[in-house]
C-alpha cells in the first residue's frame, strides 16, 4: 500500500514536470447566410431536398445543451440568424441566453451579420455588415467580439487583416482556406500561425495574430474521424463498460494520434480543435455528449500514463478542455513566442494544381453590381437620415428599428461569402437581389421624403423618386414627362454623398429628341445634350434617348436642384446626324483616326478600336477564354500540361478536402485535378496557356456623336458586345460603357469574357497593382508568391486577382489605371497590359458544392425535384457596366486610380419628380439646395482636406444628438508627395449643418467600444524580427476635436452635438 502511494506521488511529480499539450476544444457551427438554400430556408429548415439544414433548431437545442454542463462552451458567428432567433424568443429564454453569454459558455466570434467574402467585397460593405452585428451584440449583451473568424472564405485579403480585424478590435484572425502549396509548406515548416502585418502604411499599428483552423487540413472541421454531428458517420464514444462495443481505448488512441499530428505542424504548447462544420449541432446534445466523453477519458488516460508517446518527442501528455477562440488566443499570447511576420495577402486561393478559385471574382456580375449600388445608396440615405428633423422616428431606440434597416440587413446578408461572391444557387441569387430591391425601395422613399422637406416648397404636391433602371434607360417619371402629348416639366435633385464638392454629368432617360429640354438651376441655364440611349435588347419600355446635363458644384454631402423644362421643338445640343454620318463615311474610306475630346482629354479612335489618350496609345480588345469542361472531347484529348516554371510536374496532385461529402460530388476531382472544370468558383481556361479568342470590331457599326458636353463613339464587337466610348466635359478619364450578352452557348462551350487594355509603351515588367477591397494597393507579380516558390500549372488563372475598385500598371515614364464599377477578376499577363473579366457563362459545374454551372439565364431555373427538373429557362442574360481609363505621367498609377475611386463607388444620387408645366414654375425653395455638413455657414466647399473622406455619418438612435462618424485618409504611404501627407480634421466640421460639437470620444471601427478601452486590453505580439506592436500608434486627438490623419488611417468617433443659435446660420447660395 505504501509503495502504491509512493508511485502515485512520483507519477504526480513527473506529470508536474512534464510538458503537456494543451488542447482547446472549440465547438462551433458554420451557418451560411444563403448558398444552396435561401437565408429563410436555412433558418426554418425548408427545402431540405436540396440540403438538410435548420438553423433555428441548432440554436434551440444549443441552449439547454450548454445549460446541462457548465464546462461546455460554444462559439457562434452569424448575427443575421442569431438576431432572428433571439428576437422571437420569450423573455425567459432571453434571460437564459444572457446568462450563458455572461458566463462565457456562449461566445460570439467575428460577430458580423454574416461571414463576409474577402475577394468580391468593398470595404464599405464589409464595415457595414460587421458593424450591424457588433451593434446588436453591444446593445443586447454588452458583448464585444475580440476574435475574427473567417474560416470559409476562399482567400483572405490584406484589408481583412488590417481594417476588419486589427482596427475592428480583434486580437486574432482565424481561417481555413489558403493555397494548397502554401499550406503544405507551412505544415512542413510548422508555420501555421503568425503575425499578419498587412498594411505598409500602418505597419505594426494594424497587425493581427493569425492562425489556421480545421487541424491545418485546409478547412474548419473536426479532426478526421471525430465528426459527431447527427448527420456524421464517424464512430461515437461507446463508454459503458458493460457493452460489447465499448471503444474508449481505441477512440482515445485515435484521438491522441490526431492531437500529436496537429501539434507537429505548429509551435508552442497549445492547439485548437474546431469541433463543428456546416450547419452542425442541430442535435446539440448528441455532439456534446461525445465530446464530454472524449475529453473525460483522454484526460484520465493521459494522467495515468496510458496514452501513446508523442512521435515528435515533445510532449509527455495532453490536457483537453472546452474552450473558445478568445481563450485560445490568450493562451497563445501567454506563451510569449516570437512569430513570423507576413506582409502580403492570401490571394488567390487554389486547392489543387488546376483549381484556382479566381472565377468567382466575376461570377454573377449583375448581382455584384446591384450589391455595390445598394451599398453606395445606403451611405447616402444614412447621411440624410442624420439630417432628418421631422421627429417621426424619435421614439426609435436602436438601428434595428431604423427605416433603413431593411436595406442595411439586405446588404449585410449579401456580403456573405456565397452571396456577393456569386457562388450560390440561382434561386438564392434571386433572393439576394430581391432583398436588396425591397430595402432599396423603402430607403429611397425615406431619403426622398427628407430631401423634399429640405428643398421643396410646401405648396408643391410632388413625390421624389429614384429611378433604379436609369442605367438601362428606364425611368417612369421622366419617360412619361417626355412622351408625346405630355405637358409636364421635370425636376431633379442631385445629392452628393461624398464629403467633397463635385461636378458631374448626369444622364436622364427621355422618350423624344423632338422636344426642347431647357435645364436650369436657380434660374440659370446649364449645359445639356441629347444622345441615343444605350439600352439593352432585353429591357422593356426603355427610352431611345438620353438627356445629359451638367450638375455643377454640388456641395459636399449636400444637394442641388434642377428644373428640366419640356417644350416643343428640337433640342439645340443634339449631336448632329450629319457629323456622325460624315465621320462614318470617312472611316469606310479608310482614312484612319478621328478625334473627340474635352479640355482635359484628347481622344483619338481608330477603326480597329485602338485609343490614343493624350498621345498615349491604348489598344483595347474584347475576347474570351474557353472554359475547361472535362466532358468536352477536345479537352479529353489534351496531354497533361507541365509546369510553366523551372519545377517539374511531379506526381498527380491531391486536392484538398474543400467541403463536406454531403455538399458535392468529390469523385470527379479529388484524386486528380486534371479533370477540374471551370465553374462558379473555379476559372480554368481550356488550355493553361490559351490565347484570347478575339471578337472583331464591326467597322460599319462605328458611329460618333459629338457635343460640347459629352462625345461618344458607339461600336460593336462581334454579335454580342456593344461599347460606348465616352468623353465627358472636364473629366480626365475615358469612360467605357459596355453591354455584353447573351454570351452564345449554341456550341456547348463555356466562355470567360474579357476586355483587355494595352499600352505597349509602359514597361511595367511582370508587375501590376490591384486594390484590396477598395483600400490599399498590392503589387501583383506574374507567377510569383511572396511566401513560397510557386510551382506554376495555370499561368492565366493563377495570375488573376480580385479587382474591387482599380488596377494599374506603371513605369518611370507613364501610367495607366482602369477603374471598375463592381468586383471583377483582373490580371496583367504582359507588360503594359490590363485585362478584366466582365462576364462568365460556363457549361459545367466545378464540383465545389453549388451543383450548378455558372450559366445565368433570363428566366433562371425551374424548381429542384420533386417540384421541378431544375432546368434552365430563357436565354443568356445581358449585363451592362462601366470602366474608366486614366493615363498619366510615370509612377502615378495609384494617384490616378484614387482620383476616381470614391466617385466611382458613389455617383450622384438622383431624385426625380414631375409637375404640370402650367402650375409650378419651380418646386424648389429659394435656396435650391443645401449643404449637409460644415460649421455655421459655408459656401458648399468641403470642410475636409482633399486626402480625407467622411466615410460614415450615421444617427445613433436612442441617444439624442449623438452621431457615429468614420473618417479615412484615402492615400497610402508613398503614393503621392502631397496627398500621402498627414492631414488635420476638425470634428466639429463634419456634423450636420446647424449643430455644434459638445463632446466626442474615439471608438473602435465598428463603434462597439471606446478606443482607449480597447487599447488597454489589446494583446501585443512578439515578432521574429525583434519588434512588436506595442509601438505607440502616434494617433493625434486634441481636446478641441482636431484630429491628425496619417496615410491609410480610418478612425471612428461618437459625436454629441446640440443645435446652434439659428440667427448665426446663413444659407447656401
């Protein structure tokens, strides 16, 4: 007996001295906010013939499962689901949930409305959806998430790391998917976690700790063999010793093998197990019961010395316990290890040799544009909401009750990584678009009512409306007013959501060019012109003509009114047919180039489509890559390609297990990536080195329309691409308005449609620059990755990157930038070239789970079985969009791009009304406009330095006179000698006009904590270079509200204001 006691005491002493592996078991579920089913269907468990998933049952069974054992923990992400469930619970259940949150059994990670995409998103959408979720968690639970959780997006952006993690108050960012070559190298070298210092401008101030999930297997699920969800097939814990299937010993042994294997790919003494996956825990008791058992017995076996030895020779035992990502992050920090620093991004993502996830940068191009339009309008509507003096919503206590919440939530949902990414099923994409439409309409009515109260006479019986179809020449109010026999005049308000004044040319759909349109503002006539409209063939009741007029000097965050008087007789500024005909005849005789231009741009256009912009020759072409389809006999006859770099092919590749078995058919691609199709996610041309199939320009289609305001060149490429090349008065860009489709599929071959711009004089080498979610630019070098030696199998698809706002090339002598109106895939495959993929129509599924080719048609698809045959209906869709080309001096690419990025994201917001010509000479009040921000009086000039923008101006409901604002420096370090410099802002100047600043406090980016409190709690990490992030940020904030902004800084504030003496205010004239 004494000997046994002595041995036990010795064992305890040895265990105390032993090195123990700490295993953080993190139960979680990944709930897609739409993918194979709509967000509603996922919540309710509807349409389970497509996929079984029921989020409300996950949350309903989770709460009592947590209550049953106080050791259990759970981490949840998507507030679009959680708020819906929570708000429909009774008071007792809400109290139970709050108790679990307070005890840290239930925690929230990321905490946004969804888990947003990182490639197809603009930073405004990312910010808004994250803020929407954070504000709910703060108001309901006083909870502030401290960890980012981007486990499923298909690549990870620099902006996610710097802006949406470090600046959002996160100490760490965890994710699952990185390039398979990068992943394998990192696992071999034990570099699966580290410091991400993604902003060259902000450096340590915006760095974040990062780590991989899913036991470093390229995903986010549990270790192999331990998926205990009710739909899993792994062996459960049979821990009753009197049962014949008692398996505790074997299960513990298998489990410990997995733990040691994972530990061997990391450093330090802690690992995290992500116990859960897509829509897991619908029966939470089943999963937790098995985890309770494996935790209990693994710890018992380890303490008794009954587990196998660590093959790596590092650990003498294990300790397993329930945890969450916050606890794991703190544990990693306490180890005080030195971490490798990463400075680039994780784009693009591939999971095997032929499998680059670069197609989704363009997939569902129209949804991507609709999301961008809705997000832009939301910013404008918020500003007007902050100026609303009606008192109608004074009783509202939270933003969830705001008249803008429907749009806010819709834009939040579509940021999801299967939303704006374009990778959902067709019926889900329609649901996303419908949600934006409903929210947009409600927001437009509200915004119009505010503008009416601010600008329209009380005697004017009109309603202000927004024409959503103006880009396709549809606007009911303007078309009716310009129809034969109409006797109405038009009135329009231009609202400028930018924080700097602007002059733009605005297009208005009109039904006739046989009328006279006199456009005035405050009685003074403004320049106008009539052009043929560029409507698409599939749009009903579109206008044949566009009236262009100059909306000049619209004040910063302010508005200006215009009257369009309609009378009999032709418009004087119509581009004369004889001019266009003469130019056309000249081209047909082969005389070469012709010119259009303005004071800033001289444009020459030849009959082959090449442009010369201010003596810089830019060749533009349209064409397509043929989509790889393993069912195509032409592709089956190809020899296996070899790498394009110095390495050799090696053995056939094994694709990563990118999704659960239940989500798709892996059999076609898992064993050998050579059969990989091009589809919703994957871009793969039919040959690795395929050349573009060019669409010839139709020389007979070239027509020129000239006026002093707008000049246009209309041309067709092939049978299904139309283009208008436009030069606008005083603008320093050439605008390309393109119409693509229907992309022909009668040959059964998929097509990836590309437009390419080449300035052969720019010796840009193998490097171009693309924006990261509309913020910082990153260099992109051909066939190169900063953190590993890339083996090249796809020299086209593997060099495509997401272009959210702009892409540029430059050398010492000249630069060229192209701006886009939505996210697209882009590349520079040769010096001086930029190509952008604008549309995709593939004929095969790419086996990544969505189960549909990227083949959008006008009628969508029939319902899925058993209610239909899920067949395509209608013809291919037609899409329309815009690029803007800027050319300039050497090494000015970033400056060129930034000069137009904000106005591209936020065009003038136009509101229209019609009134009988005989009853109202002018509906506007005497001021004919207003200035939205600025101290006491202003002439409409911006109160901000040119490099600083007011990103957000939002009313805080429930607190009188409180506003949430974000301001951002829009230039990075070294981009421009003047505009990259520090800039000072007076916070009092960004309040709505008529208010004075009483108090202010700086907040985190999402406004859920005071920045000072966040800085006190922030974890500081040691890097292998010897520096750490405890370096002071150098942020300046004076007591009187003067703020100094450094390059790329974005800062948030809560401002408390009160109304100033009205006698001190002067109007804007």
